[in-house]
C-alpha cells in the first residue's frame, strides 16, 4: 500500500484551494508524501492510503463537484482513512453555534 495522501478540493474563488495547499504543506512537513488537486482532475483514488476532501460552501451547500467526487469514489473511500473540511463565512467566528451550523452543511 502506498503512503501517499491526497488532498482533493473544490473551490470557486481560491480560498479552499489555499486551505488545501496549507493542509498539504503541513502533512508534507510531517514526512508524508502528499498530492493536492482539484476534485475535477482526479480520476482514481487507488494510489492513496488516505484522502482529505475540502469544499467551499455556497448557499448552505457544498460545491456540487465535491459531492460528485465523494459519491463517485464512496466505495473506495470506505476502505481508506478519510477526512473532510469546509471553508465558509459561517466560521469567521469560532463559536459552538457556528460550528453546529457549519457541520450541518
Ligand atoms: C454566492 C456565495 C454564497 C455563499 N454562501 C455561503 C453560505 O451559505 N454559508 C457560508 O458560511 N458561507 C457562504 N459563502 C462564503 C464562502 O463559503 C466563502 O467565501 C469561501 O471562502 C469560498 O471559498 P472559495 O474561495 O474556495 O470559493 C458564500 C459565498 C458566495 C460568493
């Protein structure tokens, strides 16, 4: 099994891309082999031992391409370590209520 980690992101204006790149840098600095790509560029998740998916939030929803990616690869992802993050204005202030709202997205 490869040790590579994939950070896959869906971004409209660039903030989620920057967050994905930052996550990738931190993981790389901890010694992992990491690749960071927009979800639309990823055809196959087999090469990765772990997958992190990030999406911007628009009008209370994840971007459709992020959902499509997660649905398309759900079978493979079920057997890998996975993590998810969102980038949204709701979390401009880190409060329990805002966390709850963001988690419902
Ligand atoms: C049209 C539009 C709708 C948005 N809707 C929400 C929303 O429902 N909830 C929220 O928390 N943030 C919302 N935002 C803020 C974005 O999630 C935020 O700007 C995020 O950083 C965008 O990520 P991106 O730069 O990767 O596209 C919205 C932004 C835009 C432009």
